[in-house]
C-alpha cells in the first residue's frame, strides 16, 4: 500500500485535477484506490461527482471526530473511493491545533486500511492539513505549471517536507514533479522544463499534462477526464502518467 500526497501551495497549477485523475487512472489499472479531499474548497469532491453538502461523514470527521475510514469513504462512478472534503475542514485546521498528536491524526486514521493506493489532495497552503497529509504519506507528487514563476514558493514546500522528515516521517520522499498545462510550442515551457530539471534532476516525470479543453470540462460533469473522454489528450496523458508512476515509484 502506498499513500501519495499531491501538493503545491501555489494555486492554479492543476493540483486537484491531478489528484482526481491520478485516482481514476490508478483505479483503471485494477488497484483498489482511495482519494482523500483535504481541501476546504472540496473541488476534488465535486469533480468526483459527490455533493459535498450532502455527505454524512467527511475528511473533517476522519481527522477530528475519529470517524472510521469505512464510514467516510464513498463510492464514485470513477471506480475509486472518496473521502470527501468541504468547508468543515476550515474548522478542522483550528481544532487540530488544540489536539494531542495533531500532526499524526490522518496517519492514525489510515492504519489498517484496505487500499492498494491512497491519493491525498492537499489544500494550496502549508497548514496543519497539509502537514497531516505529509506525515501520512510515503511519497509526494508536485504538479508544476509550465509558466512564469513556476518554481515560486517551492522552497517553502521543500522546507516543510524536510521538517516533516526530521520530526515525524523520516522515509517521506518526493516521488516526482509533474509538469502541467504543457505547451510544447512555447519557448517559455521549454525554459521552465529546463529549470525544473535543473532544480529536481531525476525527480521530474517524463510524462507531461497538456493544456486540454476536455480536462477543463470534466469537473463540471462530476467526472475525471478519463471517464469523461478517455480518448482526449488529457485522459491519455494521465493514463500514461499512472503507468510511469508505477514503473518508477510503486512497482
């Protein structure tokens, strides 16, 4: 079993799109997959076809009320399970600060789970929710938009990762950096790719996620792009990424 956190504190980089489509792609390979939405915006939840206002138990309950994982996990049409997120997670951030072992609540909640792989969609900030995800995870995928200022703020993320390693999770590793919104015709894209490779070296995935209309449309239909339009460039790219991920990281 592997737990992977999808995180980047910079917004608009395709983080939630990556988390949802990673879960769908992993499930498409026959692996028992869980997606955990830790973002109070709940976009991974609505993008998975679940109404975030109607769920009886959410990731808030998992983190703060010791709700069993089995009670919080909902089936999706994408063949993966989902622990939904909503605005209640804003309160969870505050409640965790007054809780013993506040950094390890998610890790404890996932003990003995039945999944082959768990994907965590982190909020776009380095808060206690993100720390819980990093403590629970074995690996991290960092989506990076191939545009100006792509690497802005990543130093803070790397500092947080190192602090989590030193304090709670010494085996935590960066699985890789995934380039999103990729336009091969752009000189800027090539320059950003060069910077990422220089910064992260072998940790840059070869697969890239292109700009794709179907990727933008799929969440409004409550589906991953893999189920919305499996033949689209976006779907093909995420399926290819899943294959590369398992070859390199979780074989």
